[in-house]
């Protein structure tokens, strides 16, 4: 039977509404005016520095799964409550536990001398001795025939280049992540690398490594830059033997927590803007720039938003992520737990690149949210922040959720000297400039406040995407 005219018209209207473009996302002028006042308050505040000082002083290094990691979780809960957050809770995160106990190395023979190094996270324990086989880069090691390094210790002497955006960490990090497996395939009994860093101090850089399935792990460590240069000169003089002794390794499982605090929104409290950093650190320094600063500045930004006369419509949710350093465990756990609610997450941003001044802003905003994105950029401009659409990607712990459809923003920090200290004993509070950190607090406060105040969304929706790498 032919459908009545009204039914046909309704069907047309339904189809039309289903394919209609979303309305433009904009930010009300009242919120923009309030954000300007918030920006100035944040610049004058030392709250972000004080929070970072508290974490790095009272807890210090926070290796995931350690006793200090548990104290950091308790610290974060207490700090959220002390700051007056409306809601504070924990979400458990379970992962393999790796421990460092001791590490030593030395050159043997006529030129005997000690070497300063540190075990790579994930390395097994063991003492190995052998002639050093030096390679200029990872590609050279990966090109050698299988078994050709039997009885030797592979040494990759790649110097990571310095860059404002940290672009050199890609090739430097790949030496750490892929080098040990390449050494095993070549038959080596141990692996050494020049640290993935840009300093020239006798401070080795640690970091996680992986071993490909089916390979028996070998002791793997990073030399400080001066020690790598020294070993390279010795190898150029003739065959050079080295002994490496590492006491470290995996020890069962541990459970830590994502620690979460909220400043509740006024009219749409179930919709959230997420900001944060990761709570864990490596064990060599006190984790100030990586990532105590990220936790401190985002806590401070949310606190200052909570003190605003005009509260944003949406909730500001700050996440102190668990165990980023060994595999984004906290970020992956959060993404899995909240996958069904991705559309309620307005947008997310993570600070995990030190405490240098923010110089650029970009986001994944779709076309219909470009106006709001430009309004945020305009509010950030007085802080010396440039709008750079189409550049960058989400922070590490945000990236698993971004792959499931979360809209993301990038507030790019100047990382020119970040890799001088990254993953070293020199990652300490004195490396943070309080004024630069206050600028970070102001930027995150303005961004989060305006995103939470927008009329419309930034495109978060359940879908599989491949976000660009930061």
C-alpha cells in the first residue's frame, strides 16, 4: 500500500536532519572575557610551581610499581582534596613490575677504566664481557648478518640531534627500543647505546626497551654521552673489551592508579574536558620535568578555573596517569574504561614535555568547530602562543583515547633543552623556570576553560582513527 503523504514528508525530514551538518561551535563572549581575567591570575600565581615542588620533594622519584609510586598516588589524592576539587577518585592500573638494583661497567685490559651507564627499563639482569662492536646508527646494526656478533657487545653510537619540538627523539628512541633486538639477532651477548639525549654531561638516560617475541633478552644499557664518546675513541684504537654487570629485571605484577580530580561544570557537569600529566617517573632523578610539572600545572589550572566568577558549563577533569613511562598503561586503562563515554569528553590535552614555555597551539577540531578553535588561539596569543593548525598530535596518555575518537589539543612546549635532562639523575626541580611554568598554567587554564564553555562540541565521537604522533 502506498504510504500516506505525511509519512513520506516525515521520512524526508528525518533523512535531511540525519545528514545535516552540525551547527557551528562557538564560545560566548562572556567566557572569552572571563578567560582573559583567568589568564592574568594564572600568570601571577605560583601554584603550579608549588604543587610540582611538593611532589618532587615529598615523594621524589616514582618508578611505576614501587613503594614511592604508591606514595605518589596518596599524595595526589590528598593534593586534589587540599585544593578543593569537587570529586576525587582512583582507577586501578595493573602492569608488569620492573626493578633496578645495581649497574656497573668497565673497560678491560691496557686501557682499563670505569664507564658510567644505566640499565634500560625492561633489561634483564646479567654480567657479560666481550669485545665492543661499534655502529654509527641503528640501520648499521640492523644490516649485519645474523650471528656475526657472537661473543661481542653491540654498541650503537648515535648522537641524537637537538630540536625545539623534540623531533630528534624519534630516531634516538628507536635505537633504545629496537637496538637490543637487532643485537640479539646478530648474536651479541649484550647491548650498549649512546643515551637518547642532547646533553654532554656524565648523566646516562634510561627509558623502556622492548625485546621482540621469540628472542632471549640480553643485558641492555645506555652510556652517558661522554662515556659513549670515550668508548668510541678506544674502539678506534683497536679491539676493546668491556664488562657490563646489571642487576635488574621484571618481578611479577603491580597495581597503581590513575588519580582523578574534577572541578564540576555549572550546566553540563556530565560532559568533561580532560587535562593532565603522568604521575610516575623514572628512578634516577626526581621526575620534575618528566612529569611532575605536567601534574602540577594541570592541577593548578583546574584549581584556578574553579575560582572563576563564571564557572564553565562543563566539568574540568584532571588525570594524573599511572605508569606512562613503561608503556602508557594509565592512558590505555583510562581509554578502555571510558570508551563508551567518549562523546561526553569534549576534548583532551596532556602536558608531558617538560616545563618550557608553550609556543604553539593546535587541535583536531573539525570544520564546524574551527571558529571556537580560533577563539581559543586568539585568547592564547597574549601568552606568546602561535596558532598552528594541522601540526602536532595528542600527548602520550591521551593518544589511546584519541585513537578511539577523543578530540585532542596540543599545547606545544619549547623542548630545546628537555632532552638534556630527560630520564637522567639531572631531572630535578631546579631545572624548572617558575615564570615559564606559570605561563603553562595560564595556557592550560585558558584552553580548558574556553573548551568547557563552548556552545557546541569539538568532534569527540566513538570511532577508530589514527591520530598524528606528537
